[in-house]
C-alpha cells in the first residue's frame, strides 16, 4: 500500500472517532447531580443596566443564638409559708433609764462595824450602805482587803463627777508596810511615785494619831479625781491601813471625820 493511501486511511479513522464521541451522551458529574441548576461555567453572566449594585451599608445583622432547651435551668421561686417564723427586724436600741442617786442623809443613829478576820472596827451611819471585806488583790501579790461605806445608789448612771451630797469611804488593809520602816517613809515614796504622773497634786500632810499609832492625813487631786480624795494612813503591827473619802468636797465630810476617829485595831 502506498504512503498516500495510508495517510488517507488515518484521516478517515480520526474523523470517525471524533464523530462517535460527539454522538455519545455526556455523563453527569457528582457536582452536577447535587446542584440542579447549571454550573457557573454554564450560567450566562448577569447584566446590570445601571452597573453592579452597591455594597451593603449599616451595622451587620446580629446573630441570634439558638436556644437549647436541654441547657435551660429553671430557678425555684420563694413562696412564704403561712405560720413560719417571720424575718427578724432591727429594733432600735433604747438607752437605759438613768436610776436616781437616792442620796441618803446620815442618820443620827450610828452602829459599829467589826471584823475579827482583819482585826478592825469603825463606826458609820446605820442607814448608809456597807460592803466588805472583799479581796483587794489576787495572788501572788500580798493579800489585802477593802471595806466600803457610801450613801447613794452606786448603780446610778452619772454623766458628771460626784456631787457634794455624795460620799464614798473605803478602808484598804494591806500587809506591805515592813519594807518602809515608818509611815513617813511610806508617804514620801508614794508621793514621789505619784508626782511622775501629770496633774497629780498633794496637799501638805497633817500628823494625827489613830488607835494609838502615828498617822498622816492629806488630800490628793488628779485628772481622775478632780474633786480631791481625802486620805488617812497609819500602821499597826506591820499592816498598813488607808482610809479614803471621795469627794473631799462632800458636805458630809464630818461623817468621814467621825469614822476615822472611831477606827480601832484589835490585836
């Protein structure tokens, strides 16, 4: 077979193969099967008479979350129960009613207080209050006792200092005198000690005698005792006796004078 005939046969074969391919229907792809409308390559390009539309303006739309009923928690509501204890309310504080002083004028009748444990006695108005002896100090300090006499309601609330109608007398008995040697030495030491505190003033001391023993009497004023404290001290058998009367401006100071004069130590 001649070369020209071979070329003609190849051309005829090529044309026949192309016509067969055109006659065979095109298989749909998976994308074409899922999308019923034509593919982008098959859609005509849209035409806009006045040009493409402008981009959207304004705030972007908010995305509303989808409510999941499984995650919603219902809070219980409180319902008052009839007869239950009500909620407490604040009650305003009412200040206590001040008690009257009930100052007692000294009775003309006096009586004697005697205590065998401390070996001491004195006279006082029979209608005045008395208390004691009570412990003055707690161990390991030297033991001591105090006895008190007064003429008013000691539980009354006072916003000011004591009045001239009031008087409180205290007798303190302590066994701490041996180291001083004399009442004068003891007085000099406590006066020097108290002078270190601001506002403490001692009056000149008076020398008297009580229960046959030398004694000293003086008045001391300080910020905590502005009306003055009348003090009398003496020693007997190495025991120190201190009698105080407050305020020293009391109009019943004669009661203090008489009580001091009647003080007696019993051996």
